[in-house]
C-alpha cells in the first residue's frame, strides 16, 4: 500500500472542503498526515445545497457522529425521497414520489414493475408508482423514515439541513481533531517545473506548501482549472438550467413532511426543502427561456410572497472537469463539477469522490479513478436528462424544447427505447450496468410517474394472461409497514431533547 502524503492543503471551506478534510483526516491522521484547510471568509460559501441522498447518513456514520449530535445544530430534518409535482399533464399523474429504497420494496416492487409493463403494452391496470412504496407512505403520513428496532428491514434515508450550519459543524468537528484552519484569500498558485502544484500564495504574503492539494474552491476551480488548466465539459446541451433564485419562507401551519418537493414551473422547477426552523425554496431555471426578474416574480407568486420578499440570485456552472485528479491535486464539490440539483446529488458525489480517491491512492489507480468519476457524473446526468425528456408538459417554449431534446446518450436512448417498446426495463438497466447510479426502481418510478403510457382510449381491460394485483392488499401492506414508523415532529422533538 502506498504511503499517505505527509501534508495536504485543501482550498475551500464550503461543505465540500470540510467533508473532504474530515474524511482524509479520519483515514490519514494516524499516519501523521498534516491537514490544513484554507478558506476566505471574505469570499464566503455558496450557501445553498440543503438536500441529500442516503450517502450523507453513511458519511456521518463513518465519522462516528450521532444524529442527535449534528441534526439539531444544523436545523436538519429527515428525507424519505422527493415528490415531483406539475411535471405531467396526464390525468392522474400530476405528482409522483421518488422514494429512497428500502428492503421492504422487495415485497411490492415486482408487482409494480410487472404492472408498468402490462400498462405499457396496452393493458388497463393500475401502474402509478405511489401505492407500491413504503417510503412514499411514510412521507405522506407525516412520519419519519426511522425504522424501529422491531422492523427488521433496512430503510435508506437522507436529510435536509442548513448549508451554513453543516459547514460550521464540520469545521468544529475537524479542528478539534487536528485540522488546521486558515482564513485568508489565495491570490495565486505556484507550480513546479514539471507542472505539479508547489504552493498556494495568499494575498497576505503567506505561502502554503503541501504534497497533496484539494481544490474545493467552488465554481472558481482556482487550482484545477485556473492553474492546472484542466478542461471543463459543460452539460448545457442536454441540461438547460443555468440559474437559480432562492428565498426562505416560514414553517407552514400544517407542518412538514419528510420529503423535498420539486414543482415544475414555466422554465424550470422550484424546490421546497423543510428544515426545523424554515422552508428553503429555490427556482432552478434556464436563462434562455426566462429572465431573472420574471423568474423571481414566478417564485414569489408560487410561494404567495409579495414583491418586497428578498430573492437571492445564483449562476450555476453545469458540467464537469475532464479529470478530477490531476498531478498532485484532486478536485471536489463545485470545483469538480455540478449537475443541477434536481436529485440533490452534489454532496453524494463529494463523498463518493473522496472515498474512491482514498482507495485509488492506496493502489495508485489514478486513471481508473478519473474514469469512474466521469462515468458517475454521466450516469447521474442521464437520469436528470430523462426527467426533462419524458416529462409530459408542452405548455411553454422551455418544456417543448426539453421534451423534444434529442441530445441523449446511447445509454439513455436504450432505457427510453426499452420503456416505450414494452421491454423489460430492469434487464435493460442491468445490461447497461447503470443500476449503480440509479436503481431500476428509480427509473420505473420516473417513467411511470409522468404517465408515460398509452392514452386511456388505447388501453384494453386485462385478459386472463395478465396477473391482476389486489391494490387493497398492497395498500394494507404498505400502510401497515408505515404505521411502525414514528411521527416526524415527534422524532425531531426527541433529537432536540437528546442534544
Ligand atoms: C442552486 C443550487 C442548489 C443546490 N442544491 C443542492 C442540494 O440540494 N443538494 C446537494 O447535495 N447539493 C446542492 N447544491 C450543490 C451544493 O451547494 C454544493 O455542492 C455544496 O455547497 C458544496 O459547495 P463547495 O464547497 O464545492 O463550494 P462553496 O460553498 O462555493 O465553497 C467554496 C470555498 O472556497 C473558498 N475560496 C474560493 N476561492 C478562494 C480563494 N481564492 N482563497 C481562499 N478561499 C477561496 C470560499 O471561501 C469557500 O469557502 C446546489 C447548488 C446550487 C447552485
């Protein structure tokens, strides 16, 4: 096994920088590696990014941090999945839920897959995803996805949290364990004669040398793109959104559910992320189809806010750098790449990048690491593109362009082709080896959730060759499982008490 570096300098103290610092410190601290993180409080962090996948739970588990320790300090709530609303004008398909997986899905998923195929091939059977999944019911019933001790199945879940507070929490955690924290602005990057990074030079004259550098400098990508000139590959050809505007709202009187809500709008979609003290909202849109003032007006109207409500505007640089690990520098977070936040995958990629980097470091497998990270970006990108390509809206220029966009990867063409041909989609996902990015369940939920089926007038009653599932039975099973789960407000209250 290769020796860890003697010193690491991380540029950037956003969520990506602090996550990386803590993961590297945990693995290399006992080998004597000195880890420093440099950030500029004058520049600040992007301060959005408040939804996660289940990978974040694995991250906290790896660091040995209990939910009661971090969640109340970050105003965090639980997330069982994402609800998509307004993405389809098909009757009965105006919303669907994309649940995080559970082991219990094994009892109903086969019935759902079978039903989608029957409906795709013209049989009138119920094939909307929502009734089949326990996490969907957990969120809708106002429960938390926390499996009780007597529930012997694995239930994956993610979180919602305040982006500033999670960074501060991880900073405190890391500095107590020896990570050096420096607040200064880096003015330039010094390279060695062979092109490696030698040092970061600060505006105040300080110089920071290291064996390994991590570029977590956000969209600036100061080291990887700025100094090392690694090319950036934009995703604009098939993901149109390049701007966002955000504003918080107070907690709703009716309380919250354990899910992110994504509502399609005229030129993009609005997120709705419940924290314990507020709701985070943001309109992700394409500047080709709407300008910033109109987007802000649409966001305010959607939230029932007046013109005086302040809205913050952000630009998004969507795409990825060609290689994440170049010479003695590895890039993470926004410096490495960004896929629009529809499935909240950015921190998932950060964690995956650092874990894969540590494994690749040990075995000196840089090329394999870079190829895997590139494939991960593209795998997730295809799933996002599929949302837009197979949504059922055509009421604006934006949606007409999105739903007729033919800049699709061969892999995505294969998935969409299999769905509409009435073929076995699970087999197709396995054949293409893309289930590691999104499970067959996720692909089925999306394609079915938008109502991508023959019109009602083309459907025939199912004959004897089709198995008809008793939806009341499925409902009893799913509802019975969900009843074991705690009420969300009570689960959050218990965390506050335990803190
Ligand atoms: C609209 C939007 C919504 C998002 N939603 C989600 C979501 O729901 N889920 C999710 O996982 N992700 C989401 N993301 C992505 C998420 O915000 C980021 O992945 C995450 O915040 C990490 O950002 P970062 O640490 O890479 O960059 P930043 O937060 O921008 O941090 C960059 C750091 O670099 C420092 N820096 C830069 N230049 C210098 C310099 N010259 N000298 C010193 N310091 C410097 C800055 O001070 C800062 O500390 C979203 C992003 C956007 C734009």
